[in-house]
C-alpha cells in the first residue's frame, strides 16, 4: 500500500558524491518514489524553483554551496516542502533546525531514510486488525 502512495510523490535528491546519490536514488525509486537526483546544489535549486517537488533529500557538506545555504533558499521559495538533510555529524546546529524538517546521519540504514520520508510526507498504511 505504501508503495502505491509513494508513486505520486516526487523527491529531489542533492549530493555532490555521485556514487552515494545514485545509490539513494535507486533505493528510493525501488520503494515507489519518483526521484530526480543531481550532484550540483545550483542545479538542485533550479529544479526546485521550476518543478513540482514533494520533498528534498539534501547533503550537508558540498563544495559549491553548503546544504544549510541550499535549505535556507528552498524554505524561502517553498516553505511547506519538507527537507531531510544528510550529515556526518550526530547533532545539528540550532540555527539549522529552522531550515530543515529532519536530519539523518550518514551511514544510517536506508530504511531510516524511507521512514523519515514517509513521516514528513504522511504516507502511512493503517494496520488491519
């Protein structure tokens, strides 16, 4: 059931590490999401501004623009679109908490990202008794 609910949701994944980006995109597509993956924060911002996006999965540490700068710009454009940020840190700075909806430590199991996305997009099936 969740697979079917995910089919209408478009995700934007931004990560400068292309191998990780490809892996996450493939996993999320296999789980039913429609996914656009880009390795450039600038390209991600352009897509975000011009195309419908239901949620963003964003890397924090990127050389061109940091994830917090990207998230801040996105929240100004479309404040209701949830942003999940990947980070190598176990905690995030307090000022970053206002720019994102959730964060995920790099190295987490893919299922954790899937659960976070389902939560922020309110995709849930009801247990049948």
